[in-house]
C-alpha cells in the first residue's frame, strides 16, 4: 500500500478502450444482428485450465467465521467492529499501513470483550504477511480504490474468501482477472454493496419479483452525495486519496450504490444482462469553485487540476430491452440520494422523495389512480425482506448506514456458517463495477456506446436465486 501509488494512465486516457478490450462505435458496439434490438456482446476470454464457474457454488460450512481486515480508516474501523458483533464471527487479524490504526482497532475489540486480533502494519507489504495466516477464512478490504484489485487477488490466491469495498477494481482487465482467479481458486469474491441490503431496496426487489410493477422497463440509481468538505479535509481521506482521483480519471467512480439494487431487481446475470453503456459528463466546475471560496491558498489542492465531471451519467441497455440510468456526483451542492427508482408497465417506485417516513413514494395500478403518488410505508411493511424482519432491530443497534452494514455482514457470516450460495457473487461484483472503466471508454470516444462484457460467459440466461433469498436461520454458536 504505497503512500502515493502510480495510477494507470488508462483510466485517464481511455481506460478499457486503451487496452483494446472494449469495442466502440457503429461497426462494433452498435452492430446488431438482423431483427434484434440488442447489441452484439463483447467476446469473453476463454476460461483457462482448471477454471470452472462459481455460479451456484456454496461456501464450505464454517463452524465460525474468522475475518482478517485490511485497511482501517473511516470505513474499515467501523466495519471491523461490525464483523465482531455478528454471532459466530471473530476478527482474528487486522492490518493497516499505519500501525497505530491496527493497534487502535485491536484495542477497541478487546475493550468490547473480544479476543485480541493479530496486528500487521508499517509497510505496503504487511497485508501479504497477514494473508499467510491459517486462521483467516474471510478477508475484508477497505483500503483506497487503487489497492482493491491487487489485495483482492492476493487474498483469493492465499485461499481466502474476500469481501471488497467499492469498487473491486477500476480497470476492465482487472475485473476479468478477479473473475478468473475466483474460478481457479474456488473462492468467492463479493463486492461489499451494503446498499443492496437496504430495507427499501430489498422491499423494492421483492415487489418487482412479485410483479407489482408489471413488466420492468427501466430503473434509475446512483450516488449523489456532497463530499466537497470531506474531499478537501486534511484528515478524512488519508493523503487526499479520494480527491486525487478527480485529477486522474473521468470515470463514474461510485455509481454502484444505486446501480446494484436496480440490477438485482432486473435479475441482471440471472435472466438478463447489461449489454451496452453510453456515458455523458458535465464540466468539472464544482470542486474548483469550492476551493476558490473556502480553501486556503496554501493548501496543496491548489496545485491540482480536476478532470472528473461533476455529474457523470451512464445509460445502460440490457438484453431484455430495459434501460438503466446510473449517476455519480460527489462535487455538487445537493442533498444525499441514491435515487433508487424502478418502473414498469403497471407502476413506479421512487425513493428519496421525502413524502413518507420511509422516504419513498409509489404509484401502482390498480391500487392507485388519479395521477397521485402514495406513501411507500404500507408497501414496505407488506414486502419487508425476511432479513429485516429477522434482524432489523439488531441491525439498527449495531450497524452503520441505517443498519444495512450489519445486515450485509450478518448475512455473509450466515451464508458461510450454513454452507449456502452467496447472494452476491464475483460475476455480480464485476458487472456492477464495470461502469467505472466503461464510462471512461465511452467518454473518450465522445459518448459513443461501448459493449458491456458478459462476465458469466453465457450463464446470465439462467434464472437463479440472489438477494431475494429464502429465509434461513443463523446456525447456533457452539
């Protein structure tokens, strides 16, 4: 974990486009077979020797789940304590390039009555030493984005299952490599997409699967969060790592929080798939404007030039003719929203509308008429996911982000202890993160469409369970 890592010029100068891995333009991404409304899929690389699909592969049964944490900043610190709060889970090792952070988390866990985890730190290679331990079943990674791919890959190669914060990788070849390594090692890698476990998102998912919206035609999700104050803070993002990405890349960095729940409701990789992406971006104005008004001229940010558009929008087509709009904006003054909207032939749900205690509004036939929205409250109670019915109180008491962090962690531990198939697999994770490099490729080509890879290598056509899961119990702790 070097302090100032070199970031590949591909993300700034064309990302996956520069690698030749993404086809662009009328002769490729827009090429269509006769009588078809969808673009030809980008060719998937062949599986190597010893590779097999991880779809439908359950975890081995773990009596207890032993977790190693890499990265103990704002996110990793809280999540490290969250893992320890789940029944049958223990944090056995913690690692950060800054040794005091590893010690701080270990001290807090001991104060909470947990066994003291082993501590690693002091160098960029410390995590590799931690991965040699034989008392780690699951590695949780919460380092800056530029480290996720290598650390996730190394954890898989060390024989561990992996949960990686967003995104799992920032370049297309890296996403493919994580898929391939997961298939070779027979270990699962999962994007830590906590928003997929949000209460409204899971209720929306169940409503969609039970046909309340009719035939789903479109969805809208994203990450709209005014981070200007935190981006210019000298302490919140260590070494300004997140702000520096705005000087390096034109990508849609973080739309997965809104994209993933919409993709799940549309059964992406489970009967449908994303086929084509087109990106647009506004001019990068807001960060420079904020700096001009609020940041001292002695601050190091005055040496920076911002290239990432304030609002990056991706329009994504699916094989079934649906359209997803995914947005990213952390530079503009605006209230927080993940948008979270789903529409079909019989109705629509919109979150973050402020019309009810649950934050959402709904219009579905035949319940509603007269062109008037209704509160989402009653529908959420009816379609509440079993996870929230079972552990909602614990989640609200133990987890951040309204409890969704704890629900994700509890469910991951339950899946491993019970020997079940993951709700979110490496194919979902790669697909949801692919707009990072694909948006760069499209923008570099003037907003022209680029093909979305099929990370499942054809298995997307087969319906299978996902986040809309069957209720199961947490195995009792011995």
